C-alpha cells in the first residue's frame, strides 16, 4: 500500500499500560464500585424529555456505564429556575430524602450541573454523597481513557472541575467560621498544587496537539471523512463494517475516547481516510470538549462528516441538535455533512420518512446487518470524486516507483504507448498531484486539465 494511506498509530494512540489507575493528585477518584444511586433532576417545564416514558433514561444509562446500580424512584421537579441553595425546592429535597431511605441508596446523581454550594447543602440535608451529571461523565471518561493523551485530557478536565470544590475536602480541619486555621492554609497549598499540575498537563498536551496537527497535515493528500455523532449511535460499529478496522464497539456510553483512522476503499482505486472518534452528548462539559481538542483535530480538518444518528432512539432529533452544538464549539459546523440514519433494523419503518423530511442529505443504513452500506459507499465515492481533476502523465517503463504509486492511488481510465513512453489518462484528487510530480523523473511529464503546461524559457 502506498505511503500516506495507512495511518499508523501514533504514540498518543497507543494504550498506556503502565499508567497508574489513579491520577497523581489523588483528589479525584475514578472508582465507584457497586454503589446504589437514586436519580434526581430539576427540569424546565417545557423540557422535551417529559414526553419520554422515562425522562432520565440517558442519566440512567450514564450511571450504568459508570458501574452504578440505579435504585428506587426518580425525583424530577418541574421548575424553570433552580433553587440557588439546593437546586430542587424544599419539598422535593424532602421527597428525595425519603426515596433514598426507602431504596437504601448511598448516592444521589443529579442530571443538573450543581454549584459547589448546592452540592454542599444537598449533602448536608440528605446525609448522602451527591454527584452531578458532569462528574458522572468525567468519571466514565476517566475509566475509559486508555492512551497517555486521553488520560491527560480527562485529568485536566477533572482537576478544573475539582478546583472550586476543594474546600470541602479540608473542612474537617477548619476550627470554625472566620478563623484561618490549618485547613485554610492547607487549602491554599492544595489549590496551588492543583493549578501547577493542570499547567504541567496542559504543556504535555500541547506537544501531543502539535504532533497531531503535523500528522493530520501530512495526510492532506487524501480525501478525509470523519464519523461524528451522539454517543452510542453506532460510529465504531459502522467503522468496522466499512473498513477492516477492529475498533471497540459496545452498548455503553463513551466506549471510544480516541481517534482511529483507517483507509476505506469507496470505489475502484479510490481510497479515502475514515476516522472514528469520541461520541458527543447533550451538554457535554465544555472543559471536556476543550481538553479533547487534539482528539477532535481530525473532525475539524475533515472534508466530509458522516453524522451517524441512531434512528431507533426515541428522540433522534434532540441528539442531532446536541451534536451540532458540539460541532459548533469546535468550529466544524460549516462542514459538508451527510446524515447516516443508522440502526434501521431496529427502527419502526414509519419513523424514517419523518426523519428524512426533517434532515436534509440522509442515507439509511444498518451497521449491524449491512443494509445500505453499498449506497453509503457510493455517495461518499461521488463526493470524493467531485473535486478530482483529469490528469495526463507520461512515464518511462523504468519508473517503477511512480508506476506503482499511480496504480494504487488514482483511477486510470486509459493507458497507451506513445513515443516509447506510456501515457496514462487518470482522475485524481488535486492534493495528490504534488506527490505524483515528486515521483516523476521529468516533472513536465504531467499535465493537469485546465492548467497551462509549463513553458520553457525560450518559448516566450
Ligand atoms: N440494532 C442495531 N444496533 C447497532 C447498530 N449499529 C450499532 N449498534 C449497537 O449500538 C451499540 C453502540 O455501538 P458503538 O459502535 O459502540 O457506538 P459508538 O457511536 O461508537 O459509541 P461511543 O464510542 O460510545 O460514542 C452497540 O451495542 C452496537 O452493537 C445497528 O445498525 N443496529
Ligand atoms: Mg465508538
């Protein structure tokens, strides 16, 4: 296979086997084994999730992915503004306390992001551990991060989340309100240490990012396609179905945290580079998006986004909206996009026309059964072919390297012997032309459609 088509794993993508299971600061635990939790939320009155049989279904799935057992009845308060002290109102806090006791749960998981104060007050009122959605997502990311890069990315996000919440850890050392005791001093020291660690990690990540940018740039000669979509939409399964990649796919949220790139043959001698990456979710903590910038580099550089949608989900349009918000955050919202309606084997057929009317540019597939894959391949083939140019190249039969490159990289539709050289008529992506030229002994033996052939100085 010609150089440039295979994407080798960079060190940042290789599993980090020796990494400690806990982060060095010891502040943020990633272990949450066999805990029993009750779910709670404050939702605005017009929240579309009230139309679902289970408004907190996604939070339940997140909890399950984090290894938490969800028990008892959920507490959902309809309320347009959060109570500044406890998020939920008094009555709902009391109800929550009763449900916790009934279910024998040790933890409450909130769907809302809680301020440090709200969380403190709730823990005091309930006498139980309180965690919020952001923390749960960070937790899942932490336990799924396998590479040195993704581990650092998660650690930065966790530490930034923990920084304003540090006080709690040291409150037991505080002698009382208004007195600066050892706890206060310890807190200052600790904040400084955390900030220092964040800076260290960011410096290390900068190196990863610069390497990634260089790597992505060198692939510029290929047409690049990125799979994006809500978590669990089936991106990795589709990647496996389209290429011979062996990417981890599972019925859990955020199964993928890194980017994998593989060559995908979409037509005769037309290969594109296909990348699979981390999934998105509603209200993805922005710190997380920021720290995963390097991982998302492929998306921002792609020529085409395949936006994978789980058509069998009760609310696929909500997911599309959430994904587009994240794309906007990373500056990829103006890209060419094709909506891939996936899991059609599990979707009621009458749903599909409705989705197709609401979303332009769609194709139906099932990554699981293979239905629609050929059509998807055809569409991508056409898109990749769109910007291609007609090129004519003359080669001496002894130019073996250039010959091999041509045959592997371009669509050749005519080959003729002309003046003791072989003339090739081919179509290829404009970005390939530079490489093609560099392989030729005589750089003028290549003509591009619409381009003036190079003149010799005496021809003017
Ligand atoms: N019925 C059905 N299930 C599918 C299909 N495609 C994927 N799945 C299932 O959906 C689940 C999620 O698949 P993944 O490929 O891991 O999803 P992902 O989008 O990569 O998820 P993250 O990496 O977690 O963001 C798995 O249990 C798959 O078996 C499909 O076409 N039909
Ligand atoms: Mg995946």
